[in-house]
């Protein structure tokens, strides 16, 4: 089945798409940029660069450092970062719902393929 993939061009150097949103969700899940990167099969450097690009592009942090203790520090989504994820997922759901009848027409059925 055909599916929709949303990329939002927020500014000339600020884009938000499924990969960055998945990174944010994985940071929230693991509490660490490096652990999120590992879980997604990307280097810490790449994950950190994507986070920095989002922080800079939005003009405020989407991810914040957590002060370390015995186990060391970590990272968590800022309240704004959590809102970015929630709004992106809401846009994705609305777009999927609106596009569903059109996407269905683009997907060949088994009967059409015979």
C-alpha cells in the first residue's frame, strides 16, 4: 500500500521529517542522544548534529541536557521538543486521513496485477 511521508520545510535551513521526529522520540525513550543514535543505527556525532540543527533552526532547544549523577548525564526532550513531536504526529495523522482515498487509488490490488 502506498503511504504518505511528511517533510515540513519550516525555514530555508530548517526541515522536520520522519527521521528527525523518530530521533526525538527515541531520545525521549532512552534518555540519551548516544543511546538513541545506537538504537537507530546512527553515530552519536550524526545524532548530535541533527539535534543541534533542530535546536538552532527552531531558535530554542528541542533537546536539553540532564545533569549527571553517578550514572552520568543524559538528554531529554524540552517541553517545546515534546510539542514539536506531538504537532508533527498530528499533522501526519491528518494528512494520512485526507490522502487515504487518493493513496488507495495509487496502490495496485492483487486483482489488477493478474
